[in-house]
């Protein structure tokens, strides 16, 4: 599969890249401004970043794509108790 074919396929599940990136960055900026951000471990911060990235894909792309939801669950599990 070519890069172009992959990008076309992903657009149907992940949405328009620029729109998804905009929402993802807005979510992450907001998270970093919260009072508990500095108290979180690297694993917790990374999981929050990835969850917010996946949420952006849900709202900009196909909300019925199972991988989005499975990934969100996975990142939450990875962060659980990682202080």
C-alpha cells in the first residue's frame, strides 16, 4: 500500500489531519494548564496526551472506529497507578 493510499484510508477513520491536529493540540494545551499536571508522572502525562489525541480522532473522524476506543482504554490502563 502506498503512502497516499494509507493517508486516504486513515482520513476515513481519523478525520482530516489538520482538524484533528488542531483539536488535539487544544486539548493538550488545556491539560497542561491544569493544576495537577506538574504532579503527574511521565507515564500519566503521556497517557493523557495519547487519550486526548484519540478523542480528537473520535470527534473529527469515525466515532464508530473500534480502535479509537480500545486505544483509549489501553492508555488509561497503562497510566493506572503509575506515580
